[in-house]
C-alpha cells in the first residue's frame, strides 16, 4: 500500500476525527480549516540553505515533494534557496507577512524576535535529537514553540534534525579556554553567546558566506553543521583542524515555518497532509545525517588530510559552566524563556534518569 493510498482524503479526515493523528504535529486549539472546494494551492518555500546543500537543501526539496504527494497534487511548492528571494535571516519576517507561504530554516536565526526561539534549535550540552523530538511531541515543547510564534501569525512544524554537530573548523589549535579570546569565529544561537562569554569575537553569517569569509581572513574559525554539510560547503579547504564534540549543538532541530493564513486556507485533510509530511521528512533527514556524517568524515580525513581534534576536557568544562550561567541569566530577564527553560530542563532531567537506568 502506497503512502498516498493510505493517507487519502477520506482516511486522513477519519483519522483526525478519531484523534489518531494527534501526535503528528497538527496545531491544536483555536486553529481553523477551510471548506474543501477542490482548489489547488501554489506555495513558495524560502529556505536558509545554500543551493548545493546536500542534507538541509535536499530536506527542503523532499518536504515539498512529500506535501505534493500526500495532498494528491493539491499543494504545489516552488523552492527558493538562500538569497533567491530573501536573505536567510529574514525568512521569518517574510513568512509572517505572507510574502511566502512556507519557510525552511532554524529557529535560532530568529533570535531578534525572541531569545526563546533559540531553545527550539539547539541547547549547548543539551538533549540529543531523539530526546529533543520526545520533548517536542510528548513533553510540551511544540506547544510552547507555537505559543511563541502565534503573535507573528506563523506556525512552526518540526521537519528534520541534523543530529549531533561538530565543534567547528579552526586555523589554530584550541588547548585552553583562553584560546578563544579575540578569535574571529562564526557561530549562531545559544552557542554563539557562550563563545562571546569565552572572549571570542562572534560574527553572524549564513552558510553561503563562510568559505569566502574564511579565505579572506574575516574569520579564524567557523562552525556550520557536520561533515555531510561542511564538506559540500568546502570548509575543509579553509582550516586544517576539525574539532569535536559539537557541544553547542548536540541536536539541531530544523523547522518548517508556515504562514497561518495560508495554513488555515487549507481544508482539514490537506492540513493533516502537511503535518504528516513534516513528520515523515523529519525522520528521513535525521536518518540520512546519521548515516552520511560518518561517511563524509572518513573522506575528510583519508582524502583531504583533515586533522581531527577533540576539545580538551578542561575547555569543555569551562564552556559548560559558561552555558549554565548564561541560561540562568536569560530566565531572569524573560518570563517566556523561563517557561521554555523549565520545560526543557525538566524533560532533560527525566531523560537522564531513564538513560542511567538503561545504561549498559
């Protein structure tokens, strides 16, 4: 049985009525749908990823195809890569005002809207990808995420995860926490704030700009994703040392941003198709990154002479303490951050106890 056959209009509507799709990520509460008039929908998807992105860009393409398939051709999506219509850091605003119906990016890019957004991409020294998924779908994280975006008329859908990332590319070795002082480094999200506290000069740039920024000397170091994406971007040609672990992003959540008016203009079964497509593609992306990252890392070392380095334990301990201090300070300044922080840390604590019981 094909997915389209199983998830046809009648099946989707019946499942929704029975509550069987409550876990697929559909918005709950006051959200609306339109009567089904047979209308076809033409959406524009703007993404934060470079044209040749093999994981994230391919994930956006797969999402568009899957939505088209599960909607039985009723929703057609045209994709625009980073800077084709808007710069990567302006995607949220474009979707909010309806300039595009859907965006594909990462919530930490919208920190200017709310500092709480960063928690929905990656938390330094935080949960892994599967734990993050459990928090979002079963621990109240997704409801908080949607509450955060509601005033902007944007609905977030989890639609992928890169898994654990790497610590970044460096032109010189890192032996002590003091080695970050004055280092011109590309980073985003909560990890960037930790690095600032360590003394780095953090420069916020989209992925497309990183090779040129490294080559010109604007940057001494840069973190992007992991081997699968980093090799495609050519970062191995700009710095010899590739550091791990990716303490700043033990998990990195990808989101589909959908304009509320565009979503509520869909009949219910097409809304369900969109939500289910995000869930299916999200699982596929995580599987791909887990499989491809090690393959790419092997090539980086064996074919390109990349030198792997692990951050010293003393450096990691210092970064962890800086992270804890920063997160606590953030909760004092923003009530919504306090809610998200409490939810995230509470769920992480429960996961830690479960892992301890089941450790081998």
